[in-house]
């Protein structure tokens, strides 16, 4: 069973953003399936690190775009990004320490991003006329950003 199903209200109309959001949903559903199947603990931790890295990279690029275009709600939007990343970091740390994942907390954190953050901050951002286009990022740059964030997360509790 999938944790999150792609819905048309998630569409921003910006193909790059929509693609990134769909990929994140696939990653989240993949890790959730691993958790449901009681897969190897290290495999789950690695998958959570990948999710964190992908979300962190997505946020970094979005924040760069907001700064570049002088988005007036930048600080508020960025603060919400930091809160979500902290929450996911806490979930990973908890899983590393207890070998169990609080399914309800995981679901709520992910739901908050896709339901609350997306419906408020992202919706407001992507309705701005100067945000209709999305800066493209090449695969090596994206892979580097993901690896960097994942490494930072997995090393924070050591």
C-alpha cells in the first residue's frame, strides 16, 4: 500500500517541479514498503537518507530560485523547509537508535509536507508569475547535492 498517491492538486504546471515531486513520492512509497516488509535495518536507514538527500536538494534549488527572483516570502518558506528536514532527521535518528520507525510520526511528517507545505507555501510560490519557469539542474549536480545532504544526515548522529 502506498503512503502517498500523486494527485492532480500537486501539479504546479511547472514540469521540472512536478517531476521532482513525483520522484519524491516514489522514493517515499518505496521506503514505506521496505518498512512495512520489515526489511533490513541498514537498507531502511539508507533509503531514509536518500529521501532526506532528495528533499534537501529539492529545497536548496527551490530556495536558490526564490532568492534569485526576490521572493518576498522567502524566509517563511525556508523556515518551513528547515522544519521538515529537522523532522525527517529526527525520524532517522530515532530509527537508528531504536531499530523501529514510528509509523504515525513518519506518515504525519510526510503528510505535512505534501498536504500542508504544498497547499500553502508551494502553492503561493508557484502562482507567482516569475516562477512559472523552473531552472534546470543537470544530473551530476543533483546527484552531488543529494549525496552531500545524505552524508551530512547520516553523520550527524555519530
